[in-house]
């Protein structure tokens, strides 16, 4: 969904620098014309480096998740978000803005190397997005066991309600009751 909430303007503004760094971009989505125009122009001017798929296509999205090195989700706000969870399952580390559900589901590997599942940036700015991308590129380029463990951790995160979230909610509820009862 091309929507200002999703931070596509940040990605569009960062795209020239990312392309200079050797990145290739695939953007899939439909929506706000002012957000689609920059990607349409980039795809037209640099067709070997940028693909813009201007529609929703679940099957294509799954192929993109599976084939990409990274999944950028620079949302300005995100109550939950599923994209980053799907990317993790496919072994595609997400690059996300620290907000809402993104902050809840992606652990920054630069801050927590042994527990990280992706790359997180704090400010909704092009510069912060580029720094996170640079960190991601550097880790991927180093490869080896550290990269492999990042991929493995992401693919094994448990987002299932019955085994992941529900027991944690029950534990929090029980702790609250214990505190309330004194």
C-alpha cells in the first residue's frame, strides 16, 4: 500500500544514494500517486536497477520476500505490520523504523548482535534509513557465521498467537493480579 504512513517518501528520497551504493530496488504496491511517481521514474530511467510493480499481487510479494537480501519498511507509524514478520520467516532481514509494531517485532542486530533479527533506525529521516542500510550491507558483505545466525534467528521467531503472544499476555495478567491483591 503506497501510503504516506509507510514511509515510501523516505525510501524514494534515499533511492539515488542506495543505487549509487550498488543496491537494486524492487517496490511493489499501489496507492498514492505522489508516492508512486518517483518509483515509476526510477524504474523507467534505471530498469536494470529498479523494478516498480504497481499493483497488489500476493504471489509476487512472496517471491520478492524470498528472493531479496533485505526488506525495507521505513513506516512513520505502524500499529502492527505484517511485512516484517513475513520477511523474517523468508530469511530476509527487515530494515525498519523504530515505531509501533516494528519496534515490537524486530530486534536491531547492531545493538544486540547475539539476539538481533534485523536493522532498526530511530529517526524517520533519509539519513537514518541510509545508515541502517549501510549497516545491513556491511554485515551481508562480511557474510559468514554472523550473517547466517542473523538469518536463522529471523526465521525462527515465533509470532504464533498460541505459543508466542498469548502465554505472555496471560503471564502479565497474572502478575498484575498478584500485585493488585498485594
